[in-house]
C-alpha cells in the first residue's frame, strides 16, 4: 500500500489503513510514515487513536493453566465431581478475571458436552463470558434449554433467552425457550405462569438436562447483578441479607451453609428451583473474585454447584 494522506480524507479510513499496514502488513512506523507522507510520531498517534476508538482491538490469550493442587483440595473439601482452578494474575480487574474464567469454563464445557447432550443455561456475566469463549461445535442432536425466565434488560448477560440463542448457534443444537418473565410482582402471577403448559414443559426439560451452566451471585450490593440492574431494590436486598442470604444460583438465595433461605422473593420467580437443579447431573458453576468467595463456598456446601471453575486466589480464600 502506497498513498499520500491529504487533509480532508476520511479520518476513520486513515486509522484503519495505518493499522492494517502496521498490524497485518508488519511495516514499521517509519516505513508507514514515508508511505503516507506523515511523520513517525504522527503514525504513532494514529495507532494510539485507532485503539482508543475500537478500530484496533488487541486480545492477549493467556495460556490456560490449572492449579492441580488447589483443584484437588476443593474436590476433597466439598465432595465435588471436579474443580478447575485457573492460575491467574493476582491484581486484575473483575472484567479481565471474568473473561479468563469464561475461557477456562468453555474449555471444561467442551470436554463434557456430547452429541446428544441436553444443556441448561441460566444467566450472568460469567455465563455470558463462557458462551463467548466456546468454540463452535457440531452437536446438531443437542438441546439447549432456558432454565429461568427473561429479565427485562438490555444486557445479553442477564437475558437467558439471548444466551440460549447464542449457545445454540455455537453447538448447532435445538433451543428450548421459557416464554415468561423471570421475576413477577407476586406469587399468584408466578403460580399462574408455572401452570402454563409451555412453561411447565420447558422447566421439565430443564430438570432433565445433563449439564447446567450456572453463575454464582453475591449479596454485596456492588456484585449483586439483580440489584445493579434494577430488578430488585436495596430494601429487597437488605431483606435477603437479614434472612442470612450470602449468595444465589438462579436467584435462589442461600446462607453460608448452602441452605436455601426462606424468602417470599423465591415465590415470585419463574424458572427452575433448587430441587429441579439437583436433578441435573453436572452443575457447572463459574465464578471468582474475593467478593464472591463466601457465596461460592455456600453454593458448594449446598450442592447447587458440583463442578467448579474459579481462579487460584479465590480458591485459596474458599479453602481458608
């Protein structure tokens, strides 16, 4: 590529052209500067601007390595089917950790999904990261089942239906949707929806799944997705905390021992219950971070999760 940049040219095109020369054609900044008639420092600024504007996206794929000792310790302590403790960096933001956990969970998931698997999916940011990281598989006979109703949210991470659609595209399987809101205004409305034949059949399909992909939530306001997204109020969250709730799986809140809390809130949900979850042989939970350590421990003690993907620093906190 050889052209002279003229003022008035489309800026976005310039950013893309320079980026392609640098990242794809492997030209040096000096070579690019000579080619387009700008200085080397101008080329450097263009490359920086291209990254800032999202024209260039750089992704570092850290090799996935697991801490076998910590994994074995979690299995021994909690009687899990398996644990997969990702070796990660100690100081990293939660978004970076979440992406790494998604990569690790996707690799684990690829080893357990079979051609005729029935796969249940809930919602959550780590669940979404796992679906994103999953390689395309040829599992045309598989079934992907929505385990909980739809949350009214623009976030695909909180929309179980959108996650089911994405997952089904990845594996080539058939989708089973739960056409209902997840949280309704009262127990009577939830009961009416749960009595609907289509809703009941999808929940029954969820109970018969071979594998469930689950996030683990916390009741710390900063890390509670339902509160952060406005689906429950701070007052409702405080009621849950007062009842001893420290975490949730599928919005079924449990205490430090993993025992489901007695909350009216649970009667307003349309989706699988804890008892339904327990029928699923592989309940793969994906979660990490210091703020979620207590919630993860509760989910392991209660059996809501029997296969865990987490990071080494969180695992150390869980094991105490």
